[in-house]
């Protein structure tokens, strides 16, 4: 049996520390599905697969939120409030709605409407993070388009509204030439 030395023990601890953060960072990636006709349907928010976009699933994945707020009025002016949950340790705020159909502000059946990410812990599918510069956006995401100071990183076609066209699903919000947040619709 090999002799356990202080050097071996220190090496094992250092290796464990190096592997730990890398694996947790990898789990906080915003991923999109890029179908042929569309360029960006959000499929995952880190460990959360958006095929179940319910408030109940979000709390299963991220645990109890740091804060819960009613957003009034709810979707399309509904008298029933939407629910905003914040998970401060991971820099995630998500608004859930049922389009005014289900009663209760934070009904577990409410569905994800908008998410905002403010932590560098997260990265996009091409490695962009909060704090990155506009030039890095252009380098990492050459198909991104700047619209009124906001980078549209992923879009889908929407036939809804008076002017059908592409709408953003993932945006990089900018402040002082750097990404201040990602917003997902």
C-alpha cells in the first residue's frame, strides 16, 4: 500500500478545489436550441431544463428563493398578480405567470415568463458572461445584433403583432460598454 505523504494529501485537496468550481460553473450555462428556421429557443437555464418551465420545477432545481414578490398588474393587465422569485446566491430573478388564468400570486403551476441573470457565475452557450465587453460580444456571438443598446443574442420568428418578425429570446443588457445582465424571454 502506498505511503500517504503531506505532498500527496495537499495535491488531492488542490485537485478537488480545482475540479469543484469548474463543474459548478459548467452547470450554469444558458443553452439554446438552434432549429433550422429559428435561431434560439432557450432549452436550459443551468441545471433547469425549460421543458418544464413551472414555478414548482424552478424551486425544485434552485431551492427556496431568497425573495418572492407580486408583480402587479399581472400579464396583460390581469388583476391576478404574476410572481417574481429571486435566487440571490446564483444571480437569477424569474417572473412566472399563467396569463391570468390560474388564481394565486405564486401558484406552483405558473410558468416562466422572463428571467434576468446578473451573476458572472452564468455563461451563454458561447461563453459570454456578465461583465464582458461589447467587443467580446461581437467576437463570441457574430450573429448578435445591437438594438437600442441591447444585444440580441438569440431570436425566434413571431407572427404575433402588427409587424411580425424576429423577437429576442436571449438579450445581453449593456451598461457602460459591458454586459450588466442577460434577459431571457
